[in-house]
C-alpha cells in the first residue's frame, strides 16, 4: 500500500496539475475522487486513467477509501469544511488558496491542524519560480542593505467573465494574496498595519472594485506599497508583478519576466562623477521545479521529513490576514492593525 493515499476533492479544471502530479508520485496513489457533481468525478477518473471510486461526500470518500491525504481543490467557500472534515478523520491536507473565505474560518482550521498535529499547507505557486528565488536572494544577501521601501505594481486586464466580474472586491479577494505573500517571502518580514483604498476605475468591466492601493507598514518603519488593477488595458505587468525594493545601500529590481538585478552604492573611493553605483546581476541558480510542481515538491518533502511545509497554515494565515485587513481598511477608511485579525 502506498504511503500517501490521496483523496482529490474538486475535479474541475483546477485539479489537472494536482492529479497529474499525484500520478507521478513513486509513493502515492489517488484512491478517491470527490465532487458535488458525481459525473464530473467519474469523468476525471476516465480522463486521467485512475482506478479510483467517485464520491459526492468527503467523509464517505475518506472512510471508504482509507485516504490519509486530501488534495482540496474545491471552491473557496468549501475549503474550511473540507479541511475540517479531513483533519478530524486523521488526514493531512494540501489545498488551493484561499484557505477559507473569512478570517474566523481560517483561524479555526489553523487551530485544528495545530491541535491534532496534522499538516495543512496552502498552494502559493508564485513562491516557486527561479526569478523570485533569485530576487529574494538578491534582496536579502545582495548588498542593498536594510530594506526600507518595497513596491509592487500589478496591472493586468483579464476578461474572465463569470463570478469574478460579479464579485464585490475581485482584485483583493481573488488575486492580491499572491502578491502579498510574495512580499512576505521576498523580504522575510511581516507587516503590522495597512491603509487601503480600493476603487473601480473608468472603463472597468467588473461590478466591484477592481483596483486598489495598499500601504503596509513594518514594525521597523519600512513600507510595502501595493498598486494593483485588474482592469488595466495596455502595458501590462507580469502576473508576478513589477518589483522595486529600496534598501539603505541600493535598490533591487524584478519585472517578473526578466532576470532580477540591483544597483549598489559604491564605496567613496571607487566613485566618480558618472559612476556611483555597481550593477549586480541576480544568480539564477535555483534548480527546483516551478509553479504548482515546485510547491507540491516542497509539501511532499515536508511530509516525508516530518516537518512543516513552507506554506503551512500558520504561515499562510498571515498572508490571508493582509488581504482581510486591507478590505477592512478600505471599508472603514482608516488604518487597520493586522494583528487584530490573527
């Protein structure tokens, strides 16, 4: 019997990368497929050539299949319920973001995982890119000094259709957590407060606010400024955002698609009228897999080694708190302490 007996919950388009990953595991097998629409779970079994029974109920699937690991790829509103059931039945859980649709639910599932000693980790695939790994190393060890001002611009105009265009806060609720989590990963720092203004620009095809400016404060006096729009036509940034991190001795730049670099202040004895900085290229030497595969590699390595994954729930809940603190700030028109949500 394989050590990892996996129940996949949610068999829509998002499940493809997860199922393909599981099929390649030398020590795992998919033993159950769960979806509210039984025919969709049955179709997934056929599509991916799986010898796994289809279910509509998570509890029944786990109890009958003997699953000990759950892939939660269900809709966001179902995440907390799926995770709670799985943890209570003795399973570890690896799931898509967001971990829940409210901070109350997020705190509850995090506390449950900690109480039961189970693993609950959340997919943050944008941490697992050669570019961001190189940029993080450049920011922390490339010589730019103490981090004072972090800036991320996210400007795209995707025409999704469907539920996103009807959401009240589509940018902050559905996408911003990626950039907020990236900021935490890049700097190694968590903000303590935020002031946010969200709005819906002229020309927007969203019903809710599709743009936002967030000013996050760090305990050391530094600032992370996020400027984002999901209805920006022309001159798009990458999905990884466009980054500028200013330190006490230089500045690091990453456009998302191009390789990161920095300019470091030269010592006085090396300066001239036209030469005051030294350009530093990032070392693009991270050898891990990228995207979903890279995040899943880390999750499974942690399970095998008996440690907490990088995106364990106690870490990911901080990124989620940044989202909900920003939303609260926008609604109240005042600065919000992030600790008040944790």
